[in-house]
C-alpha cells in the first residue's frame, strides 16, 4: 500500500511539475541564408490569437506537454533576430512584419517523433499612421527524429526564411499598387483568417480563368501561369491509365508528339471547375463560401492527419501521420486553408463518419523500409494505393491496412508494373524492403516482401542507427 501511494505521489508531482515548466527557445544561434532584398524589417507586430505560448513540446519519460516560448516577447525576439541577420542598408524600404500565427508542436508515432512549425505573416508598409498590407506569406515544416525538441529553433528559422525569401522575390511596386489599406487599429487587431481569405480574388468570383496554376499565389489571384500549350486529358486518353485518383490531369503539349503529364502543378481550372493536386492526383475543389473542400483519399481512424507543404505548390511534401488505408475505405473530406496553403481533413465531416461507425482499420500493419547500408544517397518514390511517399536510406514508414476486403497495393512510382499486393490478415505485420543498390549503374529501385525475421532485424538496425544519430 505504501509503495502504491509513493508511486501515485511521484506521478502527481511529475505531472504538476510538467505544467509549471516552460521550454525556452532562442533564435540567436540560428543562421539565416543570404537574402537578396530591397527592404528591411523595421517593426514586428504580434496579432496572434494565442499569445501565452508559441507552442507545445513533449518532455520526460511520459512525454508530458510543456508550453514553449521565446526568452523575450515575440516582437522583441523576432525584430532582434531580423535586425541582426538582415540589418538596414541605405536605400532599402522599411517593412513591418505582422505575425498572425506561430506555433510549434510535436507528433509521436511508434518509433519516432516529428517536430512541426507553422507560421503565417503579413508584410505591411507603414504610411504615417496607416498601413498597406502588401503580401501574406505562410510556411509549414516537419522534421523527424527520435527526439525533436531541440530542433524547434531551427524549424522556426526555416519557416521564417521561407516567408522572407518568397516576399523578397516579389515586385514591391506591384505589391504596393495592389495593397490593401489598413488603419492602425486594423493592422494591430487580432488575426482573422476568414477576413484574409475573403480578400482573395478566387473567393470573389464564380468565373475561374481557365489554365494551370503552378503556385498557391496564382490560385488565390485566379491568374493561372499556364494558359496555352496544354490540354486537360482523362484516363481514357492514356495508353496506360492512372491507377487511382482523379479522372483528369493537365498535359503539356510538345511539337515532337511526346506530351508530358504535369504532376507538379498546384492545380488547374477547366470548364469553370477547379482542381487541386494532392499527392500527384487532381481532385475537384468546391467552395462553401468560406473555403474550399474536396473529397480525397481515405484516412486511417483517429490519425488527425495533416499534410503540409501545399503553400509552395505541386505535390505536397508532408507525410500523413498514421495509416494509409485500402482503396475501398470510405473517402475523406479535406479542406484547404487559403492563407497557409495547408490541406487537412475536415474534422466536422470526418468525425461524423467515425461516430457513425464508418471506420475500416485493422491490426494488420505494413512496414515499408529502406536500409542505410549499400544504398544510393537519393530518395525512392513509392506509392501506397496511389499516395506517393519518399523513402530515403535508413528510413521506414509504418501504416495500417483497411478492414475492407480489398487489397493494399505498394508500387514504385516510376515503375507501376513493380507492385506488391497485400490483404488484411489479423495482427500480422508485413515487411517490404525497398532497395536501390549503390553499385548499380541505373537508378532503378526494387520492392521485395521479406519474412518477419529479416524484417524485424532490418528495422531494429534502422531504429538503432536513428537513436545513435540523434545523440550526436
């Protein structure tokens, strides 16, 4: 009885202590790359809705959540960082950086963690007592490892750099001519995502300019970058039909007759309908007056998956947390955040499905892995039920299969004739090794299903190497 009380007391004290902790982050040691600019940051405004912290990290053996914050107030920290890295130079234009959102978080899976940083900023030009909103930029980054808490400062630096690089590439005169006037009170008011979303031209029209959007910016402005020299083709137009996803895809035309399917466009407009590129497949977009939605691949139950990276256009680079389910599982509804470019499952709709018992997940696991030794130092592109993933040497992906009586298909993206088909089988774990031998003269990879003994041995080696690397 005494030992039980001691244990409970220890757990209580540990939990209380975790809430009292604050994880402090400093940016001063993070280097930003060179930036070609005709501006400098003269002011930082903090218009975040959540100001008590910049995120949450996990600490201790129980992964207790602890608030994270800068050592100084956000405005001071970011202004000092920007000023030290990119000091004012003669002839440069002063710009205000308005921080609407900055949040870091950690997601834990069975064998690793992912540290995530999200940022949404506005670049403003101050004209006496008023402001002009020049440009809205956003970025999201996810960095994996066994312990990612010490990577958050680097992640914040990287997302800030992405926004600065994007803004510096724009024509300032054109931005100023198209800017939105703000009073001082409006400029300093709490962030309102819906207000900014409503200001984008694509939300203010029912007539979409036909063409191919190469970036999120082009989509927001309803100004596709490619308006000629292409066709929108359907599956039936191709000798080798697509294995999954949308019926339409944009194709660039060439004089030699070798038309090229565009897999890296952001999306396109066709017959006054909009389409978005999600993992190399184009899905129809629909507006509900507040944002855009689309019906896409099914989700694993309870994953809370978020795919990040859409803000830079093309195939989305973020990984889905949790499982990829078989093709016959129920499709999920996704929403597009026009400000950040982030695509995420629409919680209200998908939760309703789950409450109605419409889930399809089993205990059957798939571990897709690639050894570190003897492999070429380049990613291999694989598809699981049409969803593309990158696999680097010394990496693995854990997925759960569907309860539906349908196969899960794993293929090489460059060679869809090289596929392995799997069926749910109770609590079984499938192991598939992906190989790209460094001694081969070609870059042709291979897939091989291996037995449990070899799979477990190889995966233990990968986990051991990751732990060793994280301690350096």
